[in-house]
C-alpha cells in the first residue's frame, strides 16, 4: 500500500511540474506573438520597402503622407464593402429574395469594390510618381506581387494549381 502511495505522489508531482511547464511555455509563446504584433508589422513592411527602393527621407515622408490619406478615405469603404457583402449573402436565408433583389445587392457590393479598386489604383500611381528610374521598376514589381498574391486579410492566396 505504501509503495502505491509513493507512486501516486510521484505521478501527481510529475503531472504538476508538467502542467506548470506547459503554462509557462504557452505564456511565453503568447508574449512573443504579442510583441510581433505590437512591433508594427506595417512599419516593418514599410521599412523593408524603403530599403528595397532606396528611398530618400523626403520620399519616405511623402509616401507615408499619401498612405495616411489613402487609408483615411479607404477604411470607411472597406467597412461598407464588408457590410454590403454581408447583406448580399444574408439573402441566402431569404426564401422570398427575387433575382432583381439579388442583383441589386450584388451591384451595391460590386460598386463599392470598384470604388476601392479605383482609389487603390490612383494611390499606387500617386506613390509611383515619387520614384524615379530603377525605383519605379522595383515599385512596379512590388505592386504586381502584392496584387497577385495577397487577399484582403493579408494572407497569401494560392492559385487554382495550389501554387503561390
């Protein structure tokens, strides 16, 4: 009986130590993720872009100003397109939805998306004008890669063949 109690005590102690170690490991992992997020991924991305394009301080300043102006206009549109898309797909549960209703909701969503795409295109053109020669070539490549591979949530999409 005494040996069973000793085994049980050892097992409980090992489980307790393992649980404490797991909690510490999980907390450290969460802390590292929070640090990555708070370090400003966009700032890091911008710094990489600035380095890649070999931007001057004036170019950096103007680019950031253009970006801020763009997002001031675009963020409400992003909200509107999400709302329009949500309303559009909410029609799935409406058995009385007519084709004309469905088309109207779809058009609203499409019109807002078209506005966002036009605004984004103009923004990229405006930013592109800041650069010269090789900078423009590199910028053009960056824009193409970004538009081909990135979806709205910042995740990389694969094409229909499963490739990036």
